[in-house]
């Protein structure tokens, strides 16, 4: 088959754009594996930097994972009922509330963090605990779960399904858990995927809210960029990617399978 | 399964925009009876059903099931079975899961549940479909599952909200006669809402015809057809010819197209009759007109005749 010149022009353009975006990532990963970045690959490869990062920063990795999971749980517990209530009410108040919820996303993270510090900073126990960062993450990621869940709830014939459940004797709480939640799985999963990703990579808010004892991965990364060798920082990035990419692929696969099931 | 009497006493329901959906409705549905509520859209038939179900609370008036006042009870505590127009089956559960849902809530043991589920699958003719997913079923099968689900917990009352409206004509006919047999054999008190007069005639022990939130007539299908209470009922159930009376004459009434015999004292303003009560004659009939159209309908033909006038 003979391809037109236009096809090849487009192909080259696409490849260039891909290269433009991917080369920095690859270079950064490579930098984490070279013995000396300024000498380059010819100087030889090593895993020493990775080991060094792990020794120095492994607590930040665990804390980030702990935060991401707790954040997803909190956002689910708050967000799914909230989405349900907002869809059910559907009046001027609920729309205003929906806008308000998005505010922490629109606002610079530093500003919301400052607001949190001003309000709750004097509670020392909370201020020193990782839960303080969790509060910030939940605030920031909440709309990313509520929005897709609301979209799914509006698409489904939920009100009739609930009426059917009620006619079979199910009270409001039973209806919520046996009808509403199972039929919104796809939306909840999409939301959780987003929340975990955002929480793992969140820097703005976290940087303001953290203490030396509660450093997350992105904060540690900034730290290492500022204070350690370039190779260490790059190795750190490598660890972050190793952590988040499989997680993203897994979650993506689950939600793709669920939404396929939904469409049948 | 024995039935429960349903009684509505002076029920009224208005919506927030001020429209009165149902006004001062008094109604008794006998135990074991199938009552069909018939009327055009917006006549209040669905609101009436929803008040019986417990989805809507009447603004004034009361609802009784047997001797107990259920006006303030939410639907989940009224012990009713409900079948919806769009089936409303739970897509996250399979057929058996849907049927068992209500049994689980009533706390039946797994063995009892499965036994009852098998009974119902057999009742609606879906013995081998228990493990099927809802999306694998046809519309007719879905509605059968919905019926089985509603009947499984042995409700006191069965409510059906236009259950056949989403099906195609042939299937609707078949499911209608199945439903008729089922309701008769179960002897459960049931309320069936429809805008289809054929369905109403076939299924109802009695028909409640509603018009703008009020009772137009409540009677057996035969009486509704043969002795309609007013022009609305007559024209909504079956076809109707109307002849406005121009003036009374010495032996009858002058109408467009001729003169009708009449011996009464006070002359009516309009004379109504069913199409099958008119006979086409070569000559010497009471009315005369010009054949405008002829529609062949198999067992019968419909003739459109212009007798002049409006």
C-alpha cells in the first residue's frame, strides 16, 4: 500500500511531539542510573543511587502510599453520599455547593494550605500529625470523585431502581448500599483512580502542611533536588514512577472492565 | 394468597406548581379484585397508584389497607409488590438475585429463598433463567422477572404501573393474557394503571376511568362500555359517534344528515352512539351521508361518512 506524503509528514510530526515529551522523562530516569551524570552513560550504570534514595527516603514513600489510600477511603466515605445527596436535591443550593467544592482545585494549593494553617495550625497534635496533610488532600481531591460519581448517578435510572428496592421492603440505608453504590461502581472507581493519583503527586498543599517528620514523596523529591546530587533526585523520580505506573495501569484496567459491563 | 381491601378516603394531591393531580378521591378496591385505572396522561392515575404504593403522601385524606391506616407508612413498610413500566430490575444482580432481594430483606433462610425463587421462576415460565444476567433477557422476559420479584415476598397488594407499555404489540398481547390468568389464579388485590383501553377491558374486574384528577366512572368493563357515565368516558373507551341536535321535531330530533326518532319529553343536546350500533342500508335509513373513506381492519371495516354539519 502506498502512503501519501501527508501521512509521513503527520507521522514525523507525531513522533517529534512524543519525543519532545518523553525524552526528558527518559533522560531523568537514565540520570538516576548513571554513575556520574556529567560523564554520561559511558561512565557506566549503577543502582547505588536507588539504594541510597531508598535508605534516605523510604519513609516518605510509605507515608505517601498511606496518605493516598487513606485519602481515597475518606473521599469515598464523604464523596459518594455527598454526590448522592447533590443529585437527589438538584436545586440552587446543591449547585452552589458543587461550585464551592471545586474551589480548592481552582485556588492555588498554597492558599488553601495557608487557610488550613491559620485555622487549625494552633492545634499542635493535629499540626504535627500526618492527618493534617490528609485533611488537605481530601479537600483537594474531593471534587475529582464527586463529579464522576454524580455523572454516573444522573445517567442511571437510579430513582426507579430505588423505588423498586423500597417496594421490596428496603429502607433508605439498605437502598443506598444495595442499589445506589453497586450501580455506581464505575464512577466510584474512576474517581478513586483520580484521587490516588492526585494524592500521590500532590506537592503545593503538602509542602505547606508538612513537618520534618511528615514528608511525603513529592516533598522529599523537592528536598533531594535542592540538597542532594542530581543523580539522587533522578533515582527518586524513578522510584516514584515505578510506584505509580503499575498502580495506574491496574486501576485503569479495572475501571475499563467495569464500564464495559455497564454498557451491556 | 388472600387479598386485602384497599380504601382511599377523600384523597387529594397537589404538586408544588399548584396543579391538582388527584382531587377528593374516594375508592374501595375489594379483596382479590383487579382494578384498572384508565385515563389519558395527566389524569391522575399514576398519582393515585403512587399514593396507594406509598411513594406519595396525600395532602388530605387517608389510605387504608384492610383495617389499618397506612397513610403515613412509607412504601417499604406497606408490604406491596410493584411492577414498573421500565422493569426497574437491578442490573448489578442476576435474575435469581433480583427475585431473592425482597426475600433477603424479610429474613428468609437461604434454603427458603431458593425454594421460593424456583417457585416463582416456574410461575412466570423462566425455569432455566435464574443465573442469567438482566442484560441477556428480552423485554418480555424482563417484565416477567419484575413480576416474579414483586410477587416473591407474598405482598398484600400488587401494583402495576403501565407494565406492558414498553413492549411491542404482539408480545404485549401475550403477556397480557398471561398476566390475566396469573392475577386470577393468585387472587391477590391488584391495581393496574394503563392508558390502553384494550388492556383495561381485558384485565379489569372493574375499571376506574379518571379525568383531570377526578373519578369519571367506576364500573365493570361491560358497564363502562355499554353504559358510560358521560361523554368523556364514552369517547375514551371505544369509538363514539356524536350527533349534535339541531332542533326537536314532531316525532324526533333533527340532526345533521337526517332525523332520529325520539319520544322523550326533554330533548337532548347531543345524541351519541357506538359504530357497531349503526347499520349501513341501501335506502330508507334515518341518516344519509356521503362515504368519504373506508378502512379495512380484517374482521371489520371502518367507514368514514360525511353527514354534513360541523
